[in-house]
């Protein structure tokens, strides 16, 4: 259990920024798609 605790701590510390980065990428992608649709029209 002692060897697992620091690894779990790293995972929880990294999960936040990774999820935030993923959401940001999705928002940027949707925004670019929306802008492309407007420019095509």
C-alpha cells in the first residue's frame, strides 16, 4: 500500500489538468467548426 499511495497521489494531481485540457480542446474544436460553417455560408 505504501508504494501505491504516491502513485495514486500523482494520478489525482494529473487528472485535473488533463481533464481541463481535454475540455478546452473540445471547446476549441467546436468553435472552429462553428466558424467554418459560418464562413462556408
